[in-house]
C-alpha cells in the first residue's frame, strides 16, 4: 500500500508541475517579414516553404500543440536555434550552401520529428533534387551554368561555401 501511495504522490506532483508550467510561457513570435531571397523559381520557394519555413523563417505557422507546455518551450527553443543557423527572412543570415545541400541529401533536414507531424514536409527524392538545384541557383546566382546536374556539383562560392542571401524587398 505504501508503494501505491508514493506512486500517486509522484503523479500528482507531476500533474501539478504541468499545470503550473502553463502559466510560464515563452512568446511565440514571428518578427515582421521585410525581405526574402530572390528565388530562382516559384517551385523552389514552394518546396522551401513546405520543408523549411516553419523553422528557418519569420513565417512560422504554429500548430495547435504550441499552446501546451512543455511543447511550447520545445518549439520556441527549436525555432530560435534554427533561425540562428539559417533564416530565410534575414538578409544578414549566413548560408553555407554546402551544408544546406548535405543536410537535405542526407535526410537530416527537415528533421524527422517535423516530418512526422507535417506530412507536406516529406519531400520525394525528385522534390529534394528540385529543391537542391533551386537553392543552388538561388544562392549562388549562377542560373546560366547548366545546373540541371547540380545535385552533384560542389559549391564554388568561396573556401567556406558561405554566401550572402540575395534578397528582394517586401513592400
């Protein structure tokens, strides 16, 4: 009987912590969108929006479970960390094209946990190839170089592979 009572106490304490956590909430923000990349095509933007924008832009669509703790904290932390690495809405964001292509090719991006809850982000092999070619065209400003075979093409932007994100102003 003592063990059952101890177990019930832990469940009650855990439930109490979850209830109290609902009152300590980070702000889920979407800073204003003033610029975005000059996409090589609408298709590239559409694929990037499906697979990348929720974490890597200021156009995040927060799901219903973002209103519940601790999911809210996890999403807040994940999105802020993702934007720190790459933010399609920030013209000053450094982009390593090689890293981006490698992450898409290897299946590291989008994250499996995101794909699990967002079926539209599950890109087919053909869509991944299209996204990679489109991103290379967009961020390397090299649309006349016959990038149809760019899936295997190394980046020649610089020693680090980092390029400035070309942007267009949003009015």
